[in-house]
C-alpha cells in the first residue's frame, strides 16, 4: 500500500520537476536571446543611427532612410488595412452575426491570420509588381495591409460582440438608424478594444520581412517615392546581417534592437488598454 | 395654416428618414463588401499562385514534387529538397517545443505562485509577438557558432560508430544547417504553444479539478487524467497552429539553414526549406521558368499550411463550443 503512495508521490515530484524545468529552460532561453540582442544592439546605438543614411560597405553610417521607409510603408499599409478590417469586423458583429457569410469569413480570416507571410509577398508580386514591371513601396504597403486586415477584423469582431445588446436597443429606441447606433454606441463602447487591435497590427507588420523582400525590395538611399523601391528596416537588417562587413552587421543588430523595442512597446500599450477595461 | 405647417414637418421628416435609410444602406453594404474582401484576398492568393506557377508545373509535371535537382543554369527544377527540409525542420521543432510548451503551461496553471502567474504569462505572450527576424539574426551570430563548437562535434563523435545514427549525425560541423534551424524554430514557437495551451488549460472548470484533488489525486494525476483529456482537442489545435507557423516561417530559418539543395541524410548538414528558397532566390531569379518554379514552391507551401491551419481552426472551434456548452 505504502509503495503505491510512494510511487505516486515520486512520479508527481518527477513530472512537476520536469514542468518547472521546462518553464525555467524555456524562459531562460528567451531571456538569453533578448540579452544578446540588448548587448549587441546597444553597442551600436548612437545618434548617428537615427540621423545618417545606410552606409556603403566598409564605412560608418546610420539607418535613417530604412527607418523612414519602414514608417511610410507601414502607415500606408495601416491606412489601407484598418478601414477594411474594421468594416468587415463590423459586418460580422453587427449586421450578420449569425449569417453564413460571417461563419465563412471568420474561418477564412483565421486562416489568413496565420498564413505564411512570404506567400502574401508572392501574391502581391503577381498582383502588383509583375503588371507594373518594377518593385515599389506601394506594393510593400499592400502586402503589409493584407497582414493588417485579419488582425483588425478579429479584434473588431470580438470587441463589438462584447457590447451589450441593451445599449444598442436603447439607441434604436430613441429612433437612431442602425449605422448611427453602430457608430455612436458600438464603436464608442468598443473603442479601446479596436485601438488595441490596430496597435497589435502595427506591432505585427513592423517586424515583417518576408513580404517586403520582393515587393518593396530595398533602397540604399533616401526615398519617399511609393512608385519605386523603398528601404525598410527589416529588409535592411536581413541584407546587412548576411553581409561580411563589420559595420553592416553592427547596424543589423542595432536595427533588430529598435524593432524589438518598438514591437514590445506597442504590445504593452495595447495590453494596458484592454487590461484597464477588464479591471472595471 | 396649421395644416400647411404639419405638411412641411411631414415633408422634412420624410426627407430625413429617406436620408437615414440611404446612409444606412450604404454603410451596410460597405461593411458587407469589406467582409467579402477578406474572402476575395484568400481566393486571390490561390488564383495568383496557380497562375504564377503554371509554367513550371506544365513543364515539369508531377515530377516536380519528386525531383531533387535544382539547377538555375540548366533550368531544371525539382522541389524535393525544399519540401523535405520544410517537413523535417517543422517536425523536429514540434517534437522539441510541444513537451516544453505544455510543461510551461502546467507550471503556469498549477504550480506557479499566484503573484508570479500574471507577469510570467504576460511575458510569454509578449515573446510570442517578437518578429522572427530577431530569432534569425540571433541564430546566425550567436547560436550557430555556439552549436558548431559544442553540440555538433559532440553529436558527431558520440554517434560515429552507431549504425543508423552515424548517418543522421554525419559531420562536418558547419554550425548552420537543418538541426540549427529546427532548434531556432522550436524556440520561436515555444511561447506560442505555451500561451495557447495555458489558455485552453484555463477553460477546465475548477470544480472538476477540485473534485479530483478531493479524492486524493496528486497534481500530476490531475493534469494527466483531468486537464489534458478535457483539453485534448484544444491542445491539438494549438499544436497544429504552431506547426503551421513552423512550416511557413521564413526569416528565422533563412539565416541559418544554409540554402543547399543537396539532399542529405544528416540533419547537421545544410539544407533548405520552401520559404527559405523563395526568400533567398526570388530576387535573383532571371528566367521565367525559374520564377515560376519558385511560385510553385509557394503554391505547395500554401496547400500544406492551408490544410494544417484549417484542421487547427476546426479543432479550436470544437474546443470553443465544448467550453461554451
């Protein structure tokens, strides 16, 4: 009898030990990556990074044009993707909550949400780059917009679905047409959640590299022409990291640090927005 | 007099109502079109990949899938090496990451001291959002040299005289290669698996677990007999999602896989995956059939991930219904 107890206790101790070990190893590993990133990235972080252009091989410089290009491409992507995402989410939560179309869109959207981003790059290459005959910043923006849409659709739908029906009924009862109810009641109540979704989408695209490789391509120089190849931080990191030049590799690390800090900041802000709502 | 006023009011009211009806219809249709746009995008992805890969598929036929030769010079292309690399790296990554991820989830839901539970949970979720290029650059500069000095020579030496394993771990130790990519992928999908598994573990009703504890079960027995059976479908869904991510992952792998189209039995040797091949070669592809072959690779990846992701979503959906009921 006691041997059974002893064995069960031993098994329990062993398995729980393994679980603690898994958590320790997993988290330590990730901490190691962030540590290396901080260590190597900070070494090259100075003002020149934000004020100078990407250098030719073998000389010092900064990442200004890459950061600028990334911001432009991302802003355009958000301008394209956010309205479509919010409208589609609105349809799913407000107009067709139980319709067949909503069910299908939800399923497809979830697949798009985790589809490999390089495939989106190929799609936009076929859609825009090939007919236009050259790479362009606009194509990069469209590729990123396609990554934005599923994130925004998902959060908008979820957040609008949380708005109590009594609020909508109150709006309808005083004679407001449906779209005014959605705008003044639905969006207002779900605002922080929708903003969270948008921030998460920005976080997602700010580090995306694969879909930009053959849409926006890259550019050594300062350019804000959306009809021509444009530099972006992730693609520059990719190119510089794989180069044999010391200065470029250092800039790649610094760029990686900048991206990581951006993404983490955005995610934390997004999280605190919804966190506060849950706390109420 | 009053009649005229009433008529005027009626007229204005009618105008306002008509205006509202119009704007309402416009907004309704704008929303509906946006929802349909989501479907159109996925359809567009499929159509454009098929049309882009048509030339290569027509030229090479089904043999494209079974040929390992990839030669831009003679314009013969076969997808076997990238397909093999994609499946092997993803499989090894899943085998490593799933037990560790579930371990982290068990730790977070059952063992972790309450004040630490939320911070660690949030940290895990934040790590799941770090872009893959970060893992790639770390893999290239830190992890691959480290493996080249330590793990790889060790594996080569220790299995040198074991029949099958000596082929599996045949050197030289380059640092980069299939095994390195698999390990990086495993680290990358780890937070992802952990946070999904933790979420589905949280759906187990406390009463069920407490009744198991009440009859004297140990923590491990509660996890093994109650929590895991209860959430089996959800865990499977999460694992499939992670698998989908590992299969399609580009940047983390491209840095450290070595981009070699030679099929090798050794998992230490350099190889390639579908996404790494596309990322490395697409802008260099000059011939039409070269571009088209890369598109065909994309189409194959699309098919594989679509099936995996659809299965994953179906499972998570079933799980959600269970939890809702």
